């Protein structure tokens, strides 16, 4: 159990080390404490904090830095949420004022805003649906004499498109394809659409098209892709700002991890409707042992729930970032609910 003075000293060490990146010494601590104490008293308190495993002494200075346990104690017990700055609040609200044609566009915009506001790497995740997605629309667009773009839309606003070779298919046959898909599949759950695609549609389409295999393969791949978790990443280069070595090769494994898609989602299991902090070894991945992840979940009622996340160094201003994540997830949820319910 820490004394009030020890709590105050730990808070100052975390705050000053976050701001400067330099170990914090006893004299600086004595000057910053609200009550006057000697440097010797501060050194004794620092020794106690070190025994608790909350701070560490560095090799090149007599000052102290927070340990992973120290950050954890600070986040759980001492943190004071920072109010959102006016410019940050305006940026969050203004970023969602435009017209968006797809859910993906809204989620991608939230990643950009989150990265810009924190100067760290942001990851935003498309909503995980709580009910089965259904097919909302399908059409084919002829690009040239050799290629056609297929566009698949779900009723909750997700869009997939892929290009496939036209082959010896006429414009009339393309119209027939679209009519059959719309007649047979619109409004049906995607699981049922996949079943019909495999067992019912090949024979039906073969009556109108000699070789529908390319189209069926494209449609099947689109159904697979639309069910995948979508992760939008912004600000990857921000990792260079606080890397131990200013060498992009040093960060390549981490970049690959982020590019893989839902790696962070597999590590972090946030509680519904909450903002959480995971620090260093808590992330159970050696690539992230010097990083922290702050996540915020957002609830879309019957439309599902999703997550936003900030990846930054363990030496980050937790109270500020927690405030930004909390505000952004609320604004994002409002925008997405408006899109689902009103189409904008």
C-alpha cells in the first residue's frame, strides 16, 4: 500500500518522464511536490517505490523511470483524465460532417483523425455484426471489352468490388446475370447466399452463359472478403518518432504485424463499452513489449459493435490519449448509427 507522498512521487515521475524522456531525479521531485520535503526524504521514498517494483534506476543516471508495473499502477489508481482540448473536440466533430458512401470510409476517417490527434499509430475496426448480414444489392459494370467490375452491397452498408475477365459474355447476358442474382438472393443472409452460390446458381446460370465459372469464383471471393474483419491503420510512420533506433528495418516486423490485419484485435479483448489500457508484456507479443495499446469499444445497438485503438510507446500521456479515444468512439458511434438508420 502506497502512502499519499509515494503516490504523488510516482505520478510526477510518470508525468515528467512522459514529457521529457529523461530519468527524474530527487531534486526535481522535491521541487515539484506540493509539500516541502528534503531531497533525502524523496530519495527514501523513491527507494520504497523501487522495492515495490514501480520505478527503476537507469544505468546512466541517478534518476528513476517508471517500470511496467509502475505504469500499470498509475493507470489503475492515479490517473486523472485530461479534458479534451477545444481544437481536438472541433476536429473530431468536423471530421464526420462530410458525406460518406460506405461504412469503410467512416472507419478509415476515424483512424486518420485518431492518429492526427495523438501522433501515434491508430487502428480502427469495422463493426462486428450481431446479426447475420444480408445481401442488399448486386450489379455489374462493364469496364472495357475484356473486363467487368462486380459490385456487392450488404444491407448494412458494406461494399465489395472485384474485377473479372469478361470472356465471351454479351451485355444482354450480363443483364441476365444481375437479374438472376437480384431475384434469387437479395435480402437473404450471406450464409444462405454462399450456399446457393455453391449448389443452386451454377446450374441456373449455365442455362444463360456457357462458362459462368469466372463469375462464380469472383462472387464467392467477394462473399469471403466481405465477412472478414476490416482493420484500418493510420500513422504507421509515427512509430519512427519513438523507436529506439531511427531505422525502418528495425520496425519491419512490427509493420508486418500491423499489415496482417486483425493481429491487435486477437491480442486485445476489450470489455464492451469501455476504454482500456494494456501495457508492454500484458500484450503477450514480443514485438509489443515496449508499447502500450489503448482501446475503446463502441456500441451500435442491434447493428453490432466495434473498436478503435492507439498504439504508442509505454511512455505516452495516458490521460490525454484516453480522453481522445473516449471522445472519438462516442462521435464515431453516433455517425455510424446515423448512417445505418438514415443512410448518411
